[in-house]
C-alpha cells in the first residue's frame, strides 16, 4: 500500500507471542475494526500462483450429466478470459479474491467423483483425492478464505471483509446453480468439520503439517443436487471428513515465514469464529430463485464506477431489491435503504404490505460516506442498501452470521439489481457506523455491517448527477418529523490506499 503520512508503521514480528483469549479478542477486534484507526503499513503481498497443482480434469459434456460444473463455476467464480483476474462475476474487497472453492463431487456431475480444488484464473478443477464409497449424487462446495493479502491491504479491518467475501461467493455459486439444480447453502457449519471434509488440516495445525503453504479457513458450503433427488439432512459432510487428508498444495517461498502479529491474530480470530462444536453440520437453506435472473446477468454483474451510481432508482425497484436482501435467509442483519433525490430519506420495508416506510427524513448519504472509509462518492449515490445489526458485545455465532449473511444477501441483491438494469457497487468497510444510535436507538446495537450502492441505469443523453445536499452538522432526523433534510459533516477525502477499491 502507498506510504501515506497518517498510517503508522507496522509492528515487528513477535515470535512466540501469546494471543489473548478468543472471546476477549473477538470483542476487542470488533471494536477495533469499527474504530477510526487507520490500518498500519504492511509489506505488499503479491498474488501467488495457484497452490493446488493436482491433475487438471476436463469438464465432461455427456448426456445425463445433471450438475454442469463448467457452467456453474464460469457464472460465479471464474476470471473471464482476457482479463487480469480482478474482474469476476463475484465481487471482492480490493478485488483481492481471497475465497477458494474445494469441490467434493459425487456421481452425476460434469467431473468424475472425488475431491478437487478449483482454480478461477484457469477455470480448471485440480484433482486432490477420491470420493467416499456410496456418496450421494451432486456436488458439495466448501468455501475457504486465504487471509494474507486482505490483511496486508486492510490490516485490522480485514477479517470482517473476509467474511463478507465468503458470503458473496456463496451467493454467486447458489444463484448460478439454482436454475438447473436443487441448491442448499450453509453459512454456520463447523469450521473444523468443513476443513476435514475438504481434506484440509485445521488452521492451527496447517503450517506444521504443510509447511511453506498458506492456511485456508472454511466458512461456507453450497450443495448442488440433481432436481428431484432425495436430500438427507445435514449433507454428507461426515462421510467426506472420514476420508484421509487429501493432497497438499505446493509450497511457495515466503509462505512459511513467521507471520506478522496482525495476520496471526486475524487467523486466530477467524478460526474461533468458525468453530461451532455444538451444531457441527450447520443449518441448510434453499438458495433464492430470482425469476428475472439470466446467465447473462450473472456473468456481467460488476462493481459499477461511482459516476454511474448517481441517479436514484425507482422506489418500486428498490422495494423488490430490499425484499430480496431480507428474504434470502431467515437469520442475519436488518436492512434499511438510504435514498437520495429531491426528498432524501431512510426507508425500511413496510411491515405486512408491499412498499417502503419512511424511517427517517434527511440525507444520510454524506454521513454514510464519512463512515465508509471517507469514500466521498457515496454522498452522491442514488441509493445505498444497508445491512445493520451485530451488537458490540455479540457472540461469535452472531458475528459470523451477521457478516456472512450480509455478504450472501448483498450478493443476491446485487444480482437482482443487475437483472433489473440497475448499477451497483458493494461497500464493505465501515467505521463508527452506529446507525441505531444515529436514529435515536440504544447505542452499540445496530452497526452497519455491509452496504450496496445502487443507481438507475445512465440515460443515453447526458444527465447531470444528483448533487449531494450541502452538509450540515447533524445526522438524519427520525420520522415523522418533517424538517429540512440535515446531514453530518462532509466526508474527508480518503488517503491513497485507504479507499475501498472495486
């Protein structure tokens, strides 16, 4: 990252340092990620070659193949041909794409049964080992995160972004598969069980077992089965986990060096969040089916440039997108939308009927810009969909579900917005964004976890962008007080390296 004056130097490596107890660490880390403290300088971590180098297997195109993995992966996780790898159907903070997919395949797929690691740049599946005897038809995809590059870029703000990225990847896979297969998604299965099912060591033991390689931490699983096939509860995670560990990744220079404390802390924290020993198989929910969604919409969704997001979408379209975000999973954060235009306000879904209810009048967008790492373009965005909740004293299960579900729901909402012709851009990093307190509720209970900026499709004729209201010094006013819309102070320009990149 660029060396800017307001960024502190990174602390030295602390070999053998004892990390705090995980529950205490989680609360402190959550507060730190939400604080205005700027990330510390870290050495640049370049993208390393894909580490899983088992034999690449060609996708079959045979009659009777129920799960077309070529199509599902191409529409969700693959790098389009001719691009540098940053522009993919699934968004990622900083375009770093830390999520990796491990394919656990039974019969009926366009690859033979077995364990595979998927390489998104080459769109190839690399075989890692056999399948268990009697495994049911279909595909089970375990999604992991490799933390080093995201931590190097975002520092102490990285670990919530890794969870959001995993949720977006799960949504991309689920939406791509749901048009031709029955799809179930779990965002709360036990991390150690997911590791074992994918043939991976647990994070604490990874570098002892596979030195010179980067640990991966699992957070989500997506199951695709042929339409009409019987689906037993819990997915076949146990059968996969009973197999011996699968083949190892290729060691890479520098990956086995002692980690900086910030990276070690992030991995320790994420491992703690991933553990669910009391309910290891997790809960499984059907994937959303969006009627307007086409393969083209899935393949072409992108984080739009800020200048394409200045026109407010129609309220009817916003109502539909907000409904998509709210209904994809029963648990997770609450949702509100900040709308610009002539009469800016905060809206929530109207209870028990279609439409939107005013939650507060006034222009919240300049305040949101200040809260979102000083990204001034948000002050002129047409609308911003906001996921909020995750109290400051939240348990690890709530922290995990709040961020994974927010990423998953925002991924579904972004796909729906693309299908409706709207432009969109996810917003991941939020500081001091206590939305509940700003609206007069109890402080510390409703923090913004994720956002999705939305804009109407640009017209062919030149249309002046909707200007942000001249900022005043107060926050939005809870409805129904009919006052002239006030806002918080203007967002300062984000220093280079601090801004959220597409």
